[in-house]
C-alpha cells in the first residue's frame, strides 16, 4: 500500500498542508527558524526531502540506509532552546508529530485527489509506515501501533495545548504559503494555497487566522474532482514519481 499510494505526484499538493501543521508545534517552528535557510531555498529543500522520502520507500536496502543516515545527520545539527524549553530534532515527540503530519496529509490528499480507500487499506497503509517511522529515528515504543491509535494521537494533539502559534511559526507559515518564487510559479502557488487552507484541520486554521472562503472550497472541490477523472488516463511518466517508476521497472512489472 505504501508503494502504491506514495507513487502519485499529485501528493505534492499536500506539501504546504504538512508544513503548516508541523510549524504549529512551537519547538518545531523554533528549530526551523534557527537552523534552516527556508524559505530562501524552499524548492531545493523540497526536492531534497522528497528524494530522501522516496528512497526509503522505493530504493534498494543500501539506498534506504543512506537516506536514513542523511536524515539523521541533519537532525543531529538541530538543537537549542525556545519558549523556555530545550529542543532537538532528535526528540522523539517532535519526530512523531512531524511524521504524523506526513502520514495524515498523504492519506487526506490521496483520498481527495486519487480515490477513496477502504478502511482495511488505510489500516494496512498505516502499519507499513511504522517501519519507516523507525528509520526516521522514532523509537518503536513511541509509535502508535495501529490506525486507531494513530487517530487518537492525532486528535489528542489537535485538541490539546501542545500546539500553538508563536512569532516564529506565524512568520514561517506566511513564508510557506507565500514563498518567494519565480514569476511563472506564483499563480499555481496561489491556487495551491487555496487548496492548502481548505484542507487544513480547523484548529490549525484558527491558530494561524486562515479562513477558507468560497474561492478556496471551490478550488478544492473542482481540483479534486478533475484530478480523480483525469489521473486514470495519464501515462505513468506524468502521473508517477520517477523513482517509483524505476522501482516498478526493476521488478519487471
């Protein structure tokens, strides 16, 4: 299920959503603010993160190991203090939240833009992410063991007081939603921003004063409907990530 779901390029439509959710944690936002050159190199960082994530799913055992080590090397350099608390990119609680936003966003975007999943497919997908979560450095005992436990964890985070807006997070969310991009990319980014705001959990929208209007809901509904109709007709060269296509070819499928 992981290989089947994560091969879709349309999942890129969820990138902003995942980032905004991550930045709702004040210690994640502090780490990004103090140890990252985002948004100056937003596109190159996105490509790098995407390459590492796809290597964990579709790469050989050696490629997956190298990707895991590269992620750990970045995390090892991020630590400090903010909001009267110390933080580290290797903190299991922070890693768990970041990973949860990626899993939740993947499922939300896939079901909106590709097709609905059966409950058994969702459960299988989640179980397959557990091994990848450990590769990100999250201790096995900290990872929700199944989909129901994951949903409870996510709901608890969204309803609790751990997530909140800070000066850092507000600035970074503005940068995420309005990155300094070349002129040809500004219109599609504006469209994506509408989709992002509509897809965000209500608590996160309220936190950052994001209000989806008629334009946002219309863009989401029209865009997702068009995607579900058109995707089955697109060739793999257009529809799928190149690493996923290469993995399929290597298996002789």
